C-alpha cells in the first residue's frame, strides 16, 4: 500500500515528519511532497507534483487554503482514499474528491497507524 504525504516537512516536530517515519518503520511505501527538499529516513521530499504510480492513500498535512492547488493532481493520481489530518479538514475538497469516487476521511494517520486501522 503506497502513501503520498502532502505537506511533508523535515522538521522533526511536525506530524507529517512523524507520519512518514511511522509508515517507513512499518515497511510501507511512502512518497512525499513538501515546500522544501529534504529526506526523512529513505524518503525524498519532492517540491513539485510528480506522477507517482499506484498511490493508495494520500495523507494531507496542509491548511485548507493551501490544498486547492493539488485538487486536480490528487484526482489524476486516482488514490483509493484521502486522509485529511487534524487541521487540514476541508469539506469542499472532500466533496469534489468523492464526486470522483475517491474515499475521504477526517482522521489522523498517526492514530490509524498506531491502532492498526490504516
């Protein structure tokens, strides 16, 4: 199951950083997109949208206003689901994604991973 983290950061206190670490520690495949290049464990943070293949889950760590630029990108990736982590909840974007048959949920990737519900 391949996950794309949007809003990835190399700052260790950020939840996107912690999520990428947790995903990798569970041997899950991770791609990352953020404002600045960097690396978390073996995951390189890309600064421009890349046509990643076989994305199952997109985990968003961006404020709602910063998400709309990624709408068409996410739709093109055709993930099975999008997780809007706390602080990133966006009903407008959720509705648009669900119209394209992409499952959406307001949840916390870290909690889902910790409780084996990911």
